[in-house]
C-alpha cells in the first residue's frame, strides 16, 4: 500500500463505493482500539454507521449504540446496519452529542471516526468542547474516548491540505489542531494515552473532487439546515490547485485515545 507522501488516484471504477471501504482504514483503526469482550460502546456522530459496523464485525460480544443529530444519517445508518444483519448488536438513535441523555458511567468506550468536524459545523468549537465533557461524564472509570481526526498541521501533502482547507471553507466543518484536541481531553478529565497516524495512500482526481464538493454543497443545507458555499465559489478558490494536486479523501487521519481516570477498579485492555 502507498503511504505518507505517496498517493495514487482513486480509479473511476472504485470511486462510487470507495467511502464505504477507505482502503481498509476503518478496519486498521478498529484493530488498534482497546477493546475487550463485552465492551459497551457509543459511536458518537455515527453518520452512515460504517465505523459502528466495523467495530461490530470485530467481536460479536460488543454492544454498540450509534448516535447522530441528523435524522437523515440516523435513517441511513439504520439501513446500513440492517443490510449487514447487525441489528441485534448495533442500535442507532437520534441524539445531540452536546446533550446526551445517557446516565453517568454508561459506556466502556466512546468512539468517533472523523465526525467531530461535523459537530463543529453544527455546534461550533464550544459544542465540540461540550461534547468532550459529555463523553467524560458517560464513560465508566477507566473507559476510553477514541477518535480519528485530521489536524491541519499534520497534513503532509498538498492533496491532504486541500481536503482540510476545502471543507473548512465549504460549510465550516473545521478541523481543529492536535493541540486543541489534547487541551479538550485534559479539560474533560481524560488522559491522552495514544496518538497514531493512519494513511490510505489514495486521493481524488480533480473530477472526483469536484463531484465530492458538489455533493457537500448541495446536501449539507438539506441534511443539517445550515448554509454552504456554492460549488462555483469553492471551485474558483481551490479549483486550480485541485487540478494540479488532486484532493485528499481521508488520505491521512490521526487517532487519539483518551482514558478516564480509574481510582477504584483495574480496567485491563489491549492497547497496541
């Protein structure tokens, strides 16, 4: 597999279903999480439900609740879960990440795969900070908050940097810095115990990038009820660079694993 600074273009044949696979990216991240038999997991901002599905495939004893603020994504995730015959293991419900109705200490783990930018998009930076505090509240002592993000300062290629810049501009789906995420973990009472980068080695062609941007410009107002820049404006600003470099498509993500303090029990888990 190509890694780091080496990126190949996604073929037009693979592009329509590429997001659901991401060159095994979700699988590799899930394999590195501190899972144990019987773990109860919240998939925060679950979106299409693909990461919840990936987690469920790893161990049939895991129980997973996926939440999203968007009714559209709740319905989409439910469909995807049922299509994989995982309805007995995964429950999808509509809920806001900044105001969760779960009791204190409900989950062994909270996970998120590249959905914190959407929390920012709908609730602002203060909303992301509130979500971290809520995560800490609903975690059991010794529980883990595992989230994959794209800190702008860690993007290595022009294609990766363009992805972050474009979507921060299109709909204010801002990607915070690694330092900001670490600060939020600390303020929420969570200790950073792991940080690791993952690569797909792939990027969008200019034509694919334009189609992806068009989809976001058209659908964000419908799904979230917030405004987005028109495609023409985005392409005028970024199109020349995308034509030259292509555009990243989850080409590099960074996993952060935070752990809630545990003063009463010994929580044993695999953390590689």
